[in-house]
């Protein structure tokens, strides 16, 4: 009995739940008895009979049978904890779903769907598919063994223990994987990761039994699902309902469902964009109701401010801006105040950016007192750091809008330059740099108080703090007057020249930037730069390693060009041109880009003869030795040097042409292309140097290369031929034009855009200036080839083609060309027909309208819709091009246009109205009012058309009539319906009247109807009834 009491007291004194799980163990060896199977969640999942246990409740002690008889892959995990899934298991567990990315979730869903579609058919499936009678089930051969596991499963990732795990067979449940294929109520498809948020929608419940809050919750859930996964019409409707009923739903219900969705790790960019848009729209409606939820919204939205995507950052700024206006400054400060001195730099960074958006929304003066208190905080350096960073972000975000408050902002943060903490000193200098950059070129007076601390700082600091101080001075010096800028530049240059040797990449970028800013100011003299800066600058920076980093490369080129603007081209080019023969190609490219920018900006007048010789030799060597295909720097450099030297380059032209001919034989595609492009760049200079014989020789060489198989190279060759033809002229061209053009005709069929564009430009130039060298039959062949080019995707090609038709028509007469074009009006492709109508109009403009109009009007008799529409469009373009010449042809085309304006086809009336507009604008003031009034009577009945294209054309035609006939005539048409009893009629008339009012308000006064005077108002205007 005592032993029993002792045992009971012991159990009560130390419960087994109070002990750690590792202390509970049996004294026996666990291999002495048969292992017990795992307890499974599903009662029918396991088929092994468990070992009998003692008759006591399972809650009396910590379970000891956590391990299964089968060795587990995750056996090393702590027993007794909530299972979150094994390592690298194929089947996703509930604990692992939130850790999956959106791509992984989609991949898993697609794999499951494919397995569902390709699952083996059971006997029940086959019975449902085939009729019961007329079919017999055959027994498979005895030797047949079906392959149940696809080959790809054999390559699955092995388990950590190296042995396959036992997979519990899944219950079929029609293979729906917990989410039905079709959701009730017409809801969109729900992804696997959406189940935890929208799973309640799968349980259909009687809405009458739901409480009001539950009903609203389900309604919001449905609308959010439609926004997230729905079709565009569903999404549009859901957006509208969420916006209009936002106050009815309530802020709490809305944000309790939207914000968790935005925190979902598998959310895709498009889905995030849509949900952010929902928040943006409901903020407008909720207004001050959002105040209790500001903190929660900021937690979700602030990370968007540092997103890589520009549009995500813009969305985040917009939402915080609207939130600030809705909640007010006090609420925003209260929500973000705890994060200002947070130990996590990420939180402080996003908070600073959010505060800058609040300042831009509510105004800088409103936030200044708070900023002053934060920046002067004695409690923690983190608060001071964040406050000063807010000032920096305000300057970056608002730009020159900080100017009215610049002095206050500088005073708030100036003490940070002498702060004990290094990070505070650094961010203070960076903030001053941002303020100076935002206020440039004004505001130097506001920075007077910080110049001395900055000057002392650059002499005492090192490393990142020094870099920040130098950056601040670099932005301040351009704001100074010339005298002060010169003085401070000389003082800071001592430090900069010392830092030229710094191994730190970030320091090099800042030093280069500051040097560029200093030398660009007015007070810095060229002699000082030559003697003090250039020697050390070139010795430390113009090395091969600088060309390998793109940011260093860009900054070094910009700084060197700025130095060249001060000291001239010769001083810079003379120091770097010898390195054009360096073995490092990136270094050669950097040198060539610098030379190109210098000679393009400043010319080559101060380059002497010896330097000129070395420069030409160097750029040609660099051009010939280039191996990288992804840059045009070498080509641009050679072209810029040759063009800037002008006539001085004549002695070197044979050498340049020899290099070009050699490169045209190179096996590299890009090399041949660049060689042909170089001819295009230097052709003008060769003409200037009167090297026509050399150009003719190059023309023959290029003519032989017209069989080039690579379209990019062929396009460049055609461009080079075009440049030579433009420079040398048609009569001196070799090969002769009569031999060149037949070779171009088959090339017109090439579908490459570059080839098409250069070829059609060359053919057009020949047709314009040398048509007499080519027989008419060859021009007709080209006309048929040109019809195909009207289908080109690029507008420039189509424009050049229709212009070429005009040149050819001028050369051989319009009849044959017009016949070809009129036949092309019968094709089905609209773009082709439109280009054809433009070509017909250009032919009419080039060869006078009387040569084209008879045939064109005769073609209207063809009873084919496309042809008639094409004729009308040609007339529209024709009268647009010929302008005042239309007065001679208006009476000829009026009957045709009247017929078109009465046609049943909408497009007929629309195109005819466009033609009437161009006619009216062309003949305004030329005495054709009778024909115009006649046309107006047929245009007017179309004002009630509902098609937007037709009504626009009709409005434009009537606007043209206003210009040609005058506002008074048109107003008489409008007055008939302005007060019509039918609302729809009135709306149309008032719409036209408003347009007339905008266009001719003063001219309408004289045409207003005379009304009977009333007792208290006089409407008569006797002065308007006077006739002289």
C-alpha cells in the first residue's frame, strides 16, 4: 500500500508531460519486441495489426512509438514534433506548400494534371465507355507483364537514406487533388496554393443561414478570386464591385483577406499587380476608415519600394501616397515610428523610403518638425540614421521641389557630419549630395554651414566615409561661382589625386565622378588641368583593368571626354591613341569610344600632321583587329575620325579602301558587314576629296558581292552602293546603272527587312535621278516586284515603295504603272490595297491628276466592293496631296461621291466622307461652294450613324465644310435639331454644335436666329442687319 502511494505521488509530482521527450525511454532494448506500426491519420490507411498495448489512455504519457517498423528517411528528426514533410519528397505536404515558388507550384500542378489524364483505364471506365453488348473481354497473354511505372519515375531524386520510401496509395476521389475542377457559382479555376485562402468557397452553404459578416466574407472572397484568377470580364466586374461597395464591406473585412494574399510567397507578379490595384481603388472609397489598418498595409506595401521592377516601385509609391492622404500625417507617423530605430537595416531602409513618399504626398513643411526631432535623437544612432536617410530619399524623389525648403533640410542634418557613428556621418554626406544634385544649379547659399565640416572631413576620414564626403563636395562645387569653384577644386584635387591609386572600386567611381564635376565648372583653367590632373589621371585610370567593368568603363569615358572639353582633343588623343594597338580588345574599344566622342564634339582641327598619321593608323588597326560582334564602337569611331578630318584624310583613302576590300573577303559575317557599313560612312568624305575613281572601283567591288548569302551583310552592301550612287552621280557610276538595276530586281524578293529597305531606297534613287538609263520594260518588271513590297511589315519600306511608284510613273508615263496598280486593288489583303491607293495618289500628284482620274473613275464601275473602296480611298489621298489643284476636278468627281454617300455599305460612306473632307479643305475660298453644298446635303444624313469610324469621318467632313462654306451655313443645318423632342436626336446635334462652337465661335454670332424681344430682355441686334 505504501509503495502504491509512493508511486502515485511520484506520478503526480512529476508528470510525464513535464519531462523532455528524450528522457522517456524503456529499460528494455527496443529490438527485444516486435516493432509497432506508425499511427496514421487515416484509420483505414494501414493494414498491419498493431501490437497490443496496456489498457490506459493514450493521453497519459508522451507517445513512444513515433518511428515505424520500416526505416524512415527522416529518422534523424526530433520525434514528437509536428510533421512538416520529409526531405525532397515528391508529394507536397501541407507544411511545404508555402515554401514553394510560383514556378514550382505550377510545374507540380501540370504534372499532376498530366498524370490524371494519362492514368490507366480501369474495368469500370471501359465498361462506361463501351456498350454492354457486341464486345467481348479478351484475356491478356500469359507472358504479358504491364509496365506500371513510367521510365521518368526511375530517374526520380533518391531519398536521403538511399532506399525508396513506402508511398501510401492515394485515395482516388475522382483525381481532383483536393480542388474541384469546376467550382460552384461560375468561379474561376483555383490553384493548389489558393486552397488555404479560398477553400471556404468549396463548401456550398445556404446564404440565408449565414450571418451578415460571414456573407460579406464569402462575397469578398469570391470577388478576390475573380480578380486573381478570373478572365478579363470577370476581373473588370469584380474590380467595380469591390470599389463601389468598399464602405459597405468595411475596411476590416477587406484588408483581412487582401493582405494575407499579398504576403503569399508563391504570388506571381501579375497577381500581385492586380491585388495592389485592388488596395489602391478601395483606399479612395474607404478614406479615413483605413486608419486602424495603416500598419498592416505598410508591412505589405513597403517592400515594393525597393523592388527591382520599376512599375512595382511606382505602384508602391502610389498606394502609400493615397494612404497618406486618406489616413493623415499623424496616423502615418504613429504607424511607422517604431520602425525608425529598428535594428534591421532593411526595415529602416523601407521606412525611410515610405516617409519620403508621405512627404511628397502631404508636403515637406508638414513633416519637417518630425524630421528634426528624429534626426537629433539622442536615444539611438539608428533613429538619426533613418531620419537623415529620409531627407536623402525626399531629395531623390522630389527633385527640384526641395528648393523652397532646402535651408531647413540642410540645418536638420548638418550635425550628422560630426556624429560619433560612422554610418551616420556617411549617410549625412550622401544626403547632402542628393540635396545638392536635386537643387542644381541653385541653392549654394543653403550649404554654407556644411562646407567647413565637409572640408575638414575629407582630410581626416578614410574609406567609405571619405567617398561619401567627396561625393557631397563633387555635387556642391558646380553650384558655386567661378572663383570659388576654382579655389575649392584645387583644394579637393589634392585629395582626389591621392585617391587615384585607391584599390577600392566604389572609391574609383566616386573619384571619377567628382573629377568630371570639378573640371566642368567655369572657373577651372585648362593649364591647371594639363599640369596637375592629366599625368596622374592617365597613369592610374587608363589601364586595361578599367575596361573590364562596365560601370568603370562608362564613367572613365565620360570623365575623359569632359577633360577633353576643357583642354582640347590633342592633349587627350595624343595620350591614348598609341594604345589603339594594345592586345586587349576591351581596352581598344574603350579608347575608340573616347576618341569618337571627342572628335564628334570638338572636331579634329588641333590634331597636327604627325598625330593625324598615327591616329589613322591606329583606328584602322583597331577596326581590322576587332573580333567581338556585339558592338559598333569601332565602326562609329573610324567614321567619326574620317569625317572630322575631312579633306586631310585624302592621302590615307587608298589605305582605307585597301583595308575595306580585304575585310570584305573575311569569313566573319560581322566583319564583312562592318566593312560595307564603313563605305557608307566615308563615301561623303571621298566625294569631298574628289576620289571619284576610287569610289567607282569600290562600286564594282560591291557589285560583285551582290550574291552575298547573309541578309545582314547584303543589306549593308546595298546601303554602301546607295551611298556611292548618291555621291558619285548616275552618269559616272560604275558599274553602269543599266547593269546594276537588273541585278537588284531579284533582290527585291528578299524578305529580310534591312535588305528590302536598302534595296528599295536604291531603286527609288535610280528611278528619281537616272530613269533614262533603264528601258521601260525593266521598269515594268520592277513595278510587279514592288507590289509584293507593299505587304512589308515595316512602314518605312511601304512608304519608300509607294514613292518609287511615283518616280517610275514620272519616268515611263502613268498609264502602264496605273494599270498595274488598279489590278492590285482586287487583292484581299487590306494593307496591300491601302498602300496601292496611296501609290495611285502619288502617281496622280507626280503626273498631274488628269492622267489618272479618268481611269480611276472608270474603275469605280467594277461591281466589286474592294475595288470601289480602293477607288474612293485613292480619291481621298489624291485630293489630300493635290490641295488647291482639286478645284479643277471637284465637279468631275462630285457625282461619284454622291453615289458613294448614298451606298448601303458603311465603308463606302466612311471613305467618301474622308474624300469630301480633303476636297473641302483644298478648295476653301476658291469659289466651289455650289458643289460643296451639294455634297453637304448627302453627307448630313449620316450624322446618326453609330459606327465610331463612320461618325468620325462624317464629323471631319462637316468640319471641312465649316472651313470651306463658313460657320453660318453649317449652323443653319444644326439649328434644325438642337431642340428636337427626341433626346437621342438632340444629343447628336449638340455634339456637332459643340464642335462648331470650338472651331468658329465668333463667326456663329452673326448667324444666330432673330428672336422676339421679351419684356425684360432684348434679343434684336440691329447692327447685324445693316447692308453696305
